[in-house]
C-alpha cells in the first residue's frame, strides 16, 4: 500500500488519476482507517491531501467563507466568526463521533465517505454550500447536494477531489441549525438528521429557506417543499405542521439496525420543526 | 460525603472500612500496568483465527496446505490438533460447562454453529502474513438452515444443532433430539391453591435480547511452549487456574506443567471465565516451538465470545387486595447459544427470591441456537428473570394503589424466610435497602410531565469457593501478600487492608500481588462476587497462622508456656498475669529475629470458603421520555445495597455504580441485532450501544451493612447484585412517565415511539432534550 | 514495499521508527516504541482507549497513520507524570477511586488533561460531553467525573 503526501493539487490529481488500483484520498482518516482495519477497503494508494494549503485554510472570501476540505471539526469550532455566521454548520461538524474524532474529521471526508447519515452534510446543503472540485480537467464547482448520488456513490470522476467548500454571504436576519436523532446522547450515527437555514424578510417573516434531511434516503436530501412550507410565515403552529408534513413526505428511508422506516419518517418531521425553530431564533438575534 | 484519604500513620490504626489508595493504582494511572495485550516475548509469532462465515454448516473439509506453505507461517491448527473430549460437566463460576462442548467451541469439529466459530488458526511472523495465511485456508461448508430465536428453536421442526442432545428433566425421556438441553423446575407450596386465594393476578410475557458484557479490553493471550511440553501462558482472565485446567485438559498436558500468569484484566464481568484463544495459542506454540500471541479484534469479541442469553419469560403473580403475594409462577426460556449452558438455573433460583411467598413454581428451559455460546454476565440469569418479576410487582402495586416500596416491604424476604430454591435466609438487608431508598430526597422530589420514577429490588446469592492466599513477613517487617484470584477492581487494596488490620502493620507496608498458578494452590476464579469475600477469609487464615507462630516464637524467647503468650494490637505479648515477662514485640520486631527463632515467617491460607451470604439491593430511578422521539433520558439514579461490611467503601460504591450503568444500557439500548442470514449486524461499539458519560447522571450509592455472621468481618459479595434491578426500575419509571408498560428489552426509542403513537399518547415533551 | 522512515517527538523525546503504510499510530506506539499505555479497545475510534494528543489536539491514535506523524509532537499517558510527580489528574483519579479495572484510565486521563488545558472551569455537563468518546464499562463514570471536576477546582485555586 503506497502513501503519498503531495503539496499541490496538480500532483494529487495526477496520482489519483494515474492510479492502477483503488486509490483513496486521506484527510482526517476517521472513516478510511476504520474501513481499512475492517478489511472493507484495501487501497493500493493513499493520497494524503493535508499538505495542500487550500485544504487546510478557513478564510473569509467575497463576503462568504471558504473552508478547506481537510479542516477538522475542532478547528472550525475555534473560529469565532465562522461560528457566529454558521452555527449550524459548525455544530454539525462537531457532532461527528467524539471529541477525539472531531480532532481529525473533516467536512470533505464526511461528505465523500458517501453516507446518507453524515452529520455535516445536511447543514452544508441547507447552507447552500458549494464544493470546489479539482481534477484532471481543471476545477469545477458543484452544489453539495449534487455530490452524493447514493450510499458510497459520488458524482466525482476518477482523479477528482474536493479542495474546499464555499459558504455564501450571510444576509442580516439569517440563522441556521442542525439537529440529529440518536438513541444515546453522543457517539451514534444519525438515525435522522435535519439541517435548516433561513433568512427573515423585512417584515420578520421567513423569506429564503433551505431544509435538508439526512439518513432518510439513499442520499442527503434537499427538500424544497419543506422550505416552501415555511415561506412567508413566522413558523406558527400551522406552518410547523406544514413543515413537518413536507419533511415526512420527502423521506424514503430503509429499515436497518439503527431505525425503522416508520420511526425515521416520524422523527424527520419532528427534527425539521425543532431545527427550524432554532434557526428562526438565531435569525431573530442576528 | 466525606472522604478521608489514608496516609501513613502510627499504630494503632485500622483500615478496613476506610478509603485507602489502592496499591496497584499508580501503575494504572501512568500506563505502566500490563494488560493482556501488553506483554511480549522475543521471537513471538502473531496468531490469527479463521472463523465461520455461516451461522450453521457442516464442515466438510479443511485444506490448510497453501497456508502452511506461505513463507512466514510457522504453524497451523485445526480440529485435527485437538483430541475429542468425553462429555463431563464442571463448574465455572456460577455456570456449568462441558469439555465435549468446550473442545468444539474453541475449534469447530463436525459443524460450525455460529458466525465466527473458529475453524482454523495460524501463527506467523507478522500480522500481514497471518492475515494472508488465513485467506489461503480452504474450507468446504455444507450450509444448513439456522435458528436464532429461543422460542423458534424450541419448536419441533426447528433446525437441529446437536443430534445427540436429548432434553434432560422431562418425563418420559424424549426419543428425539431437540434444541432443548434441559428443563428445570423449583416449587414450594401449591400454586393452584395460591392463585385461587388471589384477589388480583397479573400475568405478563417478556422478551429480552442478548447483551454482551462489553469489557473494553479484548481477549488476549500469549503462550510459550517448550520442547519438554511445559507451557507458559500470559492472558487476561478472571481465572488463571481455570485457564490452566482447560489448556491442560484440551492439549493433554500435565496441570503442573502449565503455568499461567494473569495479566491485569481490562474488564470481565463473567465473560473472561472461559477460554477462547488460550488453547489455540498453546497449540500453535507447541507446533511452532515459538511464543504465539493472539488478540481478538472488537468484532471478534462481539461475534465469537459469549454474550449472555436473550430470553422469553412469562410471569404470573397473585396478590390479595391488601397486597400480600400468595402465589408466584414463572416460565423462563433462555438461549444458551451454540452449546448448552445458559444461566437459566440461577435465573430460576433468583426470580422470586426477594419475596416471602408460600406458593411458588418456576420452570426453566436451556435452549441452544445458532449464536455464540453464552458466557456468564454479572449475576448470570438473574437480571432477566428479576426484570420480569419486578415489572409485574410494580404493576400489582399500581393496580392495588399501594406504594411500590411499601408493597415490597410487606412481602420482603427477611431472616428466616425460606427461599423457593431451598435455603433459609440468615440475616439479610432487603428491608434495610428499601427503607434507605424511601428515606432519600430522591424518593420525594416532585416530577414534571413526561417524567417518571421507578423502583426495583434485586438479589444475588454469591459464592465462596476454593481460595489460597499467602502472607510472608519480610526481614524488614514488610508483608508480602499473594492472592490467587485476578483483581478486577480493587481486590488488592481490600486484601491489603485486611492483612494490615490482622497483623497490626501499616497498610503501606503490605504489598499485594496476584500470584501465578505455580505459586499457590488452586484458586477458583474471580466471579460470583467472591474475591473479596473468600480472599479475605484466606488472608485471615494466613494471618492466624502467623500470629500463632509468632506466639510460639515469643514464648520460646521468653521461656514461657505458649498459652501465656497472645497477639494483640499488632504485638505479641504475655497475657495478663503471666508468669514470665516479655516486652511486647511488633511483627517488624519479630521479623528481625526470624532466622534465630526458626526461619522465615509466613502463613498460607488454603480454604474452600463457606458462608457466602446474599446481597440485596434496591434501585430508584427518575427519567424523562421525549414523547416525540421516544428517547429516554436518565435524570437521577440511586442504589442502596447491602454489603455486609464494606471493606473499601469507594470500591463498593464503584461496583454499585458500574452495575447500574450496565443495567441502564441493557434496559435502553444494548442488544444483539441479527440479520436473516444469522450474522451479527452490530459487532462494534458504534452500533452496540453502551452508555457513554453524557448518557448518565451521577449515581448515588448508599451502602447498607447487615453483617454476614459467617465472615470474620461480616463481608458479603456485592459485585453482581447491582445489575439486577435497573431494567425493571427503568421500565417501571417509563410506565409512570407514559402510561405504557414495556415488556421487551431494550426499550429503545423506535419501540417507545411506536407504542406511544399506537396508544394515542401525544405531546410535545418538556423541550429540554433535543433530537 | 519499503517501510516509511518517520521521526517525531513523543513525550518530549525525539523518536525514529519504521512503519508500513497501514500501521496506525497506535500500532507504532505499542509495537514499535513499546509504549503500551495507550490501549486498543476497538480500532474504530469508538472507545477512546487509545487517546493521545497530536500537536496538542486530542485524537484517537487508532485513527492516525504512523506515516502521517513525521515532524509532529505526540503526547501519551506515559508522558503525563513529571518524574516522580503525578499530574494532579492522576492523583485525583487515585484518591477518588475513579478507576476499577484501569483499562480505560490512560485514555480518560489524556482526554481530561486536554479538556482542562482548554477550559479550566468546565461544568459537569461539559465534562461528560467532552469525555463521551471514552468508554468505561466498570465505573458508570460517576467517580471519573468527580475526579476531573475536583482536579479542575484544585488547579484553579
């Protein structure tokens, strides 16, 4: 098994594109190493991208934020300004695993592991995050909701990797939140995840909104109907009920050892509502 | 509560009952202590096991030739390397095992009976080579239908695991084999008549899932066999003498030629009272002529080492309207896994033990199924049966509108009560624990909507057993203490305290170690809540010998008859009004004269400890249910349990808290999840959900002391009882919070939410707990 | 495939080792450097028994490759005591009986030390959530939490 730690995207892309056998990108390693140890994966080549500066930087850019694909959850938490702008995204990244895991896990890895239950992905999708992808044909931008196609299936081509994420500028009166359901208080994979981001209009009603659900389908969903259900409201009781119904309607989960179809669908509505209420509270405070 | 730490003090000083710093503590907080996988020998090989991917299959052929030819592979073993064993039952802790089953469990012979069942093992120069070698072993399986569920396994058309297993305990004797290994029954009085007297009868059926002991340290063993057939084994175990006996038997070695050292043990809870890797490591080392080290992965621990039984339990309890229990019936069906030997017997014994009931009948079935063979798990069998009984008791309390603690007090077993399983109780502390709980602030704190409070009691009988301890007085007056049962959580501290008090020497001058099997006579394993109970008795006996010996030596020195010399407050001295004179001498003083007075000073206690007494406990829990998600949050927890005499209160509290935590996991989230293919789906800590620090509140521990009259200090074993009450206490609290009685474990969120919705129980909850 | 040659700092000492690509930092510590204080409980980052700090960041050493740590600073349980003086956390764990079998203890101590270095005054909930990645099966966590909070109080005074 080869290990390479290139210092530029050019080299990284060439290594990945030119690999004969299975080649994997290494950022935090919190999924890759586990899968290797369990003999699920046996890569011929590991490409560690952490020496490439863009993957490790958190910078303000054009009013928004550019977050490197290999920035850890713990590091995200240490940026006070990012936490203030996108508390939901930062919280979501810091729900992954444990304190130890958050010391290594990255947004790039969490997305590219291809699990519909990934904690940071609904928050990123709700935020309208865009993945900046480098590859043999150069760089392209992909909305995060279009990166995962199904369990362990990405829309990335051979030789491509995510360099960073761009979070759009945050208008005043905006708030986001991410909640997940797990049976314990920590350490579980999300049985349901809900990310909500919204902005209030001049009249204090919900204007633009995005709702994303995790672990209720073969990929993380963007649910426009759920956002629509809240639009123009102050999230009063009827709006909450509409939101819950729309969230539930979008679910197409499976029965597995972590949850049943019935349970996930029911709780998806509850979490969408609860996350929206927190996002609303935050928007009002901004 | 006030905690006084003990430091070096002048005599007189007694230690039993104080909170000393444990002597093995520094090594454990610095990483110096060596656990099973921490020991290495030069030239050692890595051992790995090839395990069955099938839940049930005939092993048609095994071809290891390619593996043997791989460079770096030094030995391969299969069923061919283990002689078959005749059927013979032997005790192992509180369970019975059979060598014919054991030789098949450590290495499959005719069949594989569970996913993970070992089929072959290799020893190679590196992990990478060992892994490759495993992949090169070719096994032909004839896959057979499998059965996982205990009720399904009892059906006449169920897939049959053993064609020579005929149910014991039924009349007439069955003429066809089945998966039911035995049927047992205890009874007293006349339950028909009893139920006829009842004003209220509650009958319920319960189902529990298999749960694992969950020790953080995987099984590990390092074996080194010499050309003359002597073997040394280093392993993590609760019973190194048991490991020695099993390895000797299975490999055809003399017991005296096998020397086992118990490493520090990273948790056992009963799961390390049996062998898995040790005989394989010995067999491989015998072939390779090099040391072989084997460590289980976490996945192997879950798949291949015994969890406890899952079960189906029916309980029927009858009471008068004033709350007196008049008749009690239970039928227990316990899974044993691939080979017989579930803890259904203790389950049957313990079911109604906390109560004084005239008419009792309990029936139990031991049923095999295609799962790993179960191993003991803390009070084996009792948590399951008592979960069911304590839930029904609670239901009776609610229906009769009697406070659940009062109802238990009314029916509680006391001194002189005859338990349905046989013995009459001596002094016991159930009533005391019930009163202790009633008096707490916890018991009367008001609850909010969606919160509930539950109480449950529990019992374990505890055991004594063969135990040896040696005390040696060194030339400088320090005392070396050697015990023979692995220290799983503070034993060395407790034994050192007893030795210090017996001999009147400072605690810091007693250095305890756990000896290897070559150093002491046979010791039964650490389990059955016996190590402090029995170990302290052996230490008392060793100390008694020393004291008698010191008196003889002093008598000679002082030229007095020995009857006129006594040992008191750490000193030999003439008795009051003795004919001669002599200055009192401490143990240290006498140590200086050891050579002159006959040689080294020591005592060796070798006993079969009798007089183990039961420990009763009562638990109280407050919890909150989120009605929109079914999530349960434990808000508050109190344990009151009778320790007889708490030698080291901190470690007694620790047992209460640890057992309660395991019970909480068992109640809420832990379970073995099988697919239709008979394979375990959650063989890791991610999806086998044990409580984490943020799941639990502080656990208040109340030590009740009703001394055990048959122990020199009044000690009762206490380690197992704490896991018995939590599941019922939690089920009872959930019932109060939601109005729904759950009879299936675990009471996980999807089940709770489904039940609430089906019953039209709605609400937004308290809004305190999200997600 | 040639092994990687790595130099790093472990507990203040410069070390050199060879490792295969697939060997984790935990493998290197235990088998290569004979530092067996970090324990392997699961190899999947779910139990925390292998906790170390990497450039001051609390991580599971089973989730880091040996070849990733060139030039980095690693601190393990073995480096916690200063000569004969135990770290206050180690001392408090002993006094509060915050360990029974002791297998999880190194992981908890490393994790708790990382917490107190960041936050000298955590409340009980914060301590519990920080330590949620450290599994203990023996103690029910009660005395561990008490020991950490007592240490925090003592270190603040």
